[in-house]
């Protein structure tokens, strides 16, 4: 369940800023018009919130605290309106930042080594692993002698990326469905061995991490339209929730004042 407090999460603000920056680069006039509309919308709701009580209590006076609450709600309205429109650039921003979700190659190699070794799939009796001094700066070649090793190592690469995606973008991750890597990706020797060396005895992997990145990028980008729709619904819900607070406070204060007059 997505909590309202997540509206203020760090990754949402970063994502919001990236979308606005993308809009500024590609559609500056749209950004300007959106800003004008957002300011007008915030001002209208501020004015209406501080005056709607006159429908039943014309003598009630709105205090400074009420104006401060309405001002805070207006700021949230401004941000939500800008975010609602700027979400059209989600695909562009996500495609740009997708590389961030995958750890460095040596971290992927370490995770693949750990997963394969823990399952006893390969003989590591004389293999010190990717952290050995002799592999530093050169890359580690994972022993691969079975299709199961391919599957486990590729899945380790994929899981490492998705786990980092959830860590870096916890707000956005709530709206995405975790893609399921197809068997063709997990089991294909093509992702690990160069075309000229398809032997099971080969220990060199080539391009596996890139293939997993490409699959993850494509799978996440395919979900972008649905994710934009979900986040926009979330923005509308937050907007209505935040606006209801000053309306309720001022309305209740005006009602109590009317009761005291009678």
C-alpha cells in the first residue's frame, strides 16, 4: 500500500526534478504554460478555501494559521500539478537513468560467483574467486560447464539489478511490476560465450550483463504508460487529500463560530 507520506520521498523529488528538467529541454513553452496553470490553480484553491465559509457564516474571520495551512496546501497543489504534466517525460528519464540500477561489473561477478558456488554447480577447489588479487582490474571468468550455471548466474545478474532499482527508486518501484526473465534469456549460451567459442569448457562470459540490462530496460520501459497513469492517479489522490485538510479545518472553525453566535 502506498502511503501519502511517500509523496515527500527523496527519489520522488529527484524523479520529479528530472522530469521537469526534461520538459525544460524539450518543451520549454509547455513548461511555462504548465507553471502558469499550476500557480493559477493553487491561487484559486487558496482563495476558495479561505472564502467558502461565507456561504453559511459571513462574520467568521480567517486567521493567520488558517492562511498558513492554505498556503502549504497551495504549494502541494503547485507541485502536484507540475508533476502531473511532467510525467509525460517518464520514459525519457527512466531510459537515461536505467544504467544506474546495475552494480559495477566486479559486483555482478562477485554475486554470480557466490550464487553458483553456494549451489555446488562448479568446481571451485582451485579458484579463489573474483576478489583474488590476480583478478583485480582484469575481470573474473566464471567457470561454466552446465546450463544450470548459466541460469543461476544470469538470474543473479538480473536480481542484482532489480534489487538496486528497488533501493534507489523505492517510490517508483511500487508502481512497476517486476519483470520475469524468460527462459531464453536465462538459458542461452549466446549471452555468455563468443560466437567462435560455444564449448561448455569455456570459462569466459561475454555480454551477459549487457543482455540482462537490455532486457530489464525494455521490460521496464514497456510498463511506462501504465506507470504514468498510476502515478497520476496518485497525484490526484494526494491533491484531494491535502486540499481536504484546510477545507475541513476552516469549515469546522466557521461552524463552531456560528454555533457560538446563536
